C-alpha cells in the first residue's frame, strides 16, 4: 500500500474504532502452503493469492461478490486488511473463512492495527486457521531507538501469536530501506532485533525496488525471515516517483527470476497487489495479474 492511503486507514480513529532460521518458519507452515502436484511426475507448483487492498474501492460494497470473482480468476489464497468493518468485513471471522473456503480458497493472513485489541484479533485468526497476522505500516521513524521500540513491540505481538499457534509478521514500505542511521538501515535493525521464532517479515517487492534496493539481496541476506511477499510491479518511471505500481509483467521487476529464488530462501506465501491503475481498472488489473501469475512456471 502507498504511504498516504495506508496511513489514512491505520490512523483514522473512526476506522480503527469500528474494526481497521528457515526451519522454525517452515515448521509453522500450514497445509495450504504445501505445493501441489505429484512428486516425481509433475513439476511442483504453488497457489498464489491476493492482498484485498488491490480492490479496496470495490471490496467494501460487495465482499462476497469480489471474493467469488477472485476465485474464478484463479486466486487461491487471500490476505485481508482491516477497514471500516474490521478485518472480516461485516462477517464474523468464521463466516468469512467458511465463505472463502466454499470458493476453494484459503484466508491465510490479515493486515491490521496491531496497537489495538491485538489479542482478540490473534485469537480469531487462529480459530479459523489463518497463518499470519501482519503489521502493515509503522511510518518513518526519527531514530534507531524508535525502530528498536517497534522491534520490542513486534516481539511482544509475536509471543501473543505463538501462544495462539500462528505467526506475526511485519510488512515493509520504502522507508526502512532508504534512510540509514549511523550506517544502519532500519530494516536490518528490525530483523536483527526481533526473535526469528516470533517474528517473520512480509517483503513488499515494490517498496524495496522503490527505495533503490535489491529484493534478492535482502532475501539472500536473511534466509527464512521473509516468508510472505507482495508481488507488485513498478513502472519504468523516475526513482523519486513513489506511486507507480502497474500490471504485473509490464514494469521493471523480473518476477520470473526473483520468485523461484525467493521460494528457495523460505518464501511460503505469494500475494499479488496493485495500487495504481493507469490505463486499466482494478477489475481488469486483477484479471491480467492472475494471467501473469499462471504464466510463471512456479505457480498454478
């Protein structure tokens, strides 16, 4: 998500009040993370999912209709986000999961405000078999000490999730990759100061690239710590343009090379996300993005 819109969702009091190393990670994976195909006969492929923020304008008005459309397009895993009707969009947590399962999909993860009512959110996620609760945004901080405080919070939230039998993760934006403090990047600090048994990371490939960094460098540097990802392409625009996501395969990111390498470094969940729709519409974009994912040998 881009900074301004994500900040609006997470800081708006009305929304929030209404509801908005390898071995340890792999050992916590659920059945829906297993690859499909028969060993020794067919190449193993993975399901791919979508972050519902991609359809943030259409989804609140018709959650069930949008979910049905996504199933028909071939998305098999869902990552929700917390909006005006909570993380489950006017349904109970069990109702949303049951409906998603009836469509042949799985509700895997959810972005939410981790500073409010977190124990209830983690317990509900665990009850319906979700694998992750994710912090979507913390904002650019003024010092390393500020980031250290967030690392402590992440460890605390991770312990709550561990007690429930699920995982906690943090989703990055560009600001943890583009501004070092005394030579230390915040992303390094957040990874090094959090317990790998408690905290995973969701790498948003777009925001890493937007910061001028190399996603593969980070996946190689911290194998097993990045277990979820946002597959979001960046248009070929000036480096200082923040909002430039585009239809997969039309931008600058070589996903055909990056995603298999990410899987080799412990990536388990692959969520498509798009935020801008120049020359297209959100509905057409999710269709084209599904077609792109199916064109990659890694996915089914």
